[in-house]
C-alpha cells in the first residue's frame, strides 16, 4: 500500500478536500438540481469513500499508509488536482520573469508531480468517478453547464487568411476538452514545422516563398484538416492542429497522410517541396496537462523529431509526457 510522510499526507488531504468540493459543485449539485434534490447512490458512495480516504491521510502514524482499495481514488484525486493547480498558476506564470518567484509559484505543483512519479501511481489505474453523463444525456449535460459550450467567432491568420489565428488555439482546446470529457473522447494536438525553412527563403526570397510555397502549403493543410478539426498558423514555418475525437493510431495515420499530401502538392517555381516534422500529443479525458502545457509538450515533441530525424512524427509513450518518454512514431 502507498505510504507517505506526514507532510505529504497533509498535502494530499488538502487535494482530497478540493476534489470533493469540485465534485460536489460540478456533479452532485447539478444532478440534484436536475432531479428534484435526488442524490444517486454511487454519488453518495464516492463522497463517503473520499471521507474515508481523508481519515487515512489524517492518521497520526508514521508513515501514513493508504489502503490498496483507495489507490485508484487517490490517483484520480492527484490527476485532477495537478491539472487544477497548474491552471490556477497559469496566468501568474505568464507574467513572472523572476526565477525565485516562478519557483515559489510552482512549489505546490512540484510536490504533486513528485508524488505522481512514485511507482504506485504509475502502476495504478485511476478510478472512474460518476459523471454527469451517467445520469443525463450528453445534450442535457452540456446544457447544464454554467456557460454555453460554444466556439469563439473564427479569426484567420492576418497575413494569408487561410488558416485560423493562433489566438484561437487555447480557447478552442479548452472548448473541445470540456465537450470530449462528456463523451470519453481523446483529442490529438499536433505541432508542425517546415524543415530547413530558412534555406527556402535564402534560395527563392521571402516574396516567392510566401506566394509559391506557403500559400499552397497552407491550402493543403486546410484541405486535409477540413471537417476533422482546426489548423492554426503560428508563424512562417510553424503550425498547430487540434483534432478532436482522434486517438493515437488514427492521429499518426492522419498526420502521415498530411505529410504525403504536402509532398504531392505543386509548388510553382520551387524545385523541391517542403517536408515537415511533427510533434504529437494525444490527450485522454484524464490528461493532467493544462492547455498551455499541451502546446508546449507538442512543441517539444516536434523539436525531438527535428533533432532525431527530420520529416518524422514524434510523440510520447505513457501518460507522464516527460522528455524521456519521447519516441519517433
């Protein structure tokens, strides 16, 4: 059974309290509001199990042990709270420039990540907890949300007006993660980079590259992604795709087909068309990464592909999304 120091147990107890409050707000109270105050038995059971888990974490014994029967629930709490705490410091981290301040902001997050690196965590399946769609149809579960689940109005890259604006990526990802959670569906995010892009500009000039290479290149991306998701232009040679309801094997096949499509595209006056290196992150509903971290991990995977072998797809093995888990697909 997992064992913890008193300090770790106290931190975990706080996580359990926060998880319980979130579950009460997002699931239990919504169901009660929809069904005249009724509380289904499995919701009551989960709340009771959370209370039992907290009692174990409040034990005066050293080390503090958690019963094996609660390992799955504890992992569920850690996964949920790691993402919630990371999202809470996301905006402050974007403002911070002082290393010590950044370290202080990330202190609690680092503690959780340390616990998540333990063998028991990786060996344990996170408990599936009751969700709104256990009691409501997907349509009614979405309608019960405090704000409408709608995409922002579409904006397009200001230079070419072919792909969508990069400012839409994070809001779109948040939107699809919420809707995917009701369906138990994954989301694939891919970061694309044109290999040796500077060499094209040097040989053909930026004006020719914009007109004869980038325009048909982006049209090929737009056509390939059409009806499957969204494509955003992040810069001259970097692009990001959001692909809802696409699991890993399908995403790899889809991206390889995109590479073939780009290779087959005609680029007038360009002797040889571009190749692309791709970083892929596939999020299941339990993914603990924030939306901004998903973007960063996909970017890291893309960089891994460029270093290891240009023109390849790199992704992560496992669910921890560490640099050590990067592999070529």
